[in-house]
């Protein structure tokens, strides 16, 4: 009796093993699965996705890029709802007025566009004290989010060391400095917060009065102004080399420059790390010379 039960249990385990293998590897031909995966990827990231940024650029492929700057003062908004918005003067050392936008609500401006075309957008803002999180906003043009990515725009805070000098322990090892927020006015472009596109976003504006709205998703910020502008194109290395040659510049002799310093960070989760590869420093001591 026990032998039958044991054989039955073994049979069940074998069938379960075979079934699991068949489920994980249904076929030796993996091409169909690969093709489906590629099709799904192209459907999400390619121009066939009507809400993608690639599709948006393709739809405006032959559109002009006017060399103009259109400034909208923050305090000149025409509508604000679902939040306590406030216009203040001289905020955080600013020479002029700004509007404080809370962590909830929507604010809208009218944008006077003289020439139709593609524009970059930048904002002069100040990170208001809050929960130490990144500032997030959703952009709408004439009541609609133009493409995926404009629905979540990220604006950084500024962080630095709490102490001016790095403290050391009794053995001379440096102690990692604590990060504290050091807010300041910043000028930054509207860009992809996920990092898929390195260049700032381009937005199409028709000639006339257009509506631009920002909806608060997280944290507060003060807005001095918003500008439509054209981002300068970065020349290729070949173009830059040709320019240098036309100016009569010659290649210099190899020079090694070593700089040890610290600067402000965009995220308090970035920390200074010790460097064990610096030959100038004593190898037995912990010295913070890099961050990440």
C-alpha cells in the first residue's frame, strides 16, 4: 500500500515537472515571441504611437523654428484654480514679482505668439520649502497634454553640504557630509524627466494667443517667468574641429589637469564617495572625491 502511494506521488511530481518545463519552454522556435516583443516595443516607442514624442515631432517635421523669445511673466496669469496661488514681490532676492504655485491646483497663462512654429520652453523658478521631493508639473497647451512626457515635468531642488568643511574622525578619515537644501533661482528647460531624450522638448505654437497651463502634481514652486525660445544646436566634433582650423588654432601639447572640489547637487540622495584610485591621496585614509 505504501509502495503504491509512493509511486503515485512520484508520478505526480514527474508530471508537474514536465508541465512546468513545457510552460516555460513551449517551443524551440523563439522567433515568434521575439517578433511579438519587437512589435509591442515599436507600438510603444515608435511613431505609430500617436501620443509619443516621436510622433509629435514627425507631425511637425517641416515646421519652422522661429528665432524669437516670448516671455510670459509669472504674475500675469489669467486663471488659477484648486489651490492657493499668491503673487509676491522680491521673493528670495528676486528683483520683481513672482507667483507662488502650491502643490495642488492649475495655473494658466495666455501666450502671445507672433510666428507659428516649434519652440523650446524654459522656466525661471525657485523651489519653495516643502517635503524635500522633486517638483512635478503637468503641461497643457490649449487644454491638452501635447505628448507623453509633458504630463510629468520634473524640476530639481538644490542640495549642498551642511558644513563648509568636511569633518574627520580621530584617524584622519573624512566623514560623509550631511546634505541640506540650498535653494536658489534656476533657469531650466522643459525636458524629458525619464531621460530618453537628451535635448529639451520642442512644442508647436500657432500664431495668435495660445493657452499654457501648469498643473501641480507634487511640491510648491515660485515662478518668475516662462519663455518660449530656441535651444542652440551643439555642433558636431567635426564641425567644431573645422571651425578651430579656420581660426588658425593648433592642437596643444597634452596637459593633465586635476581638480578636487565639491559643488551643489540636484538630489540629496547623491552622496560623495571615497576614491581609492587617487594617487595624490594617502591610500590608507578615506577621502571623499567623487559622488553618485
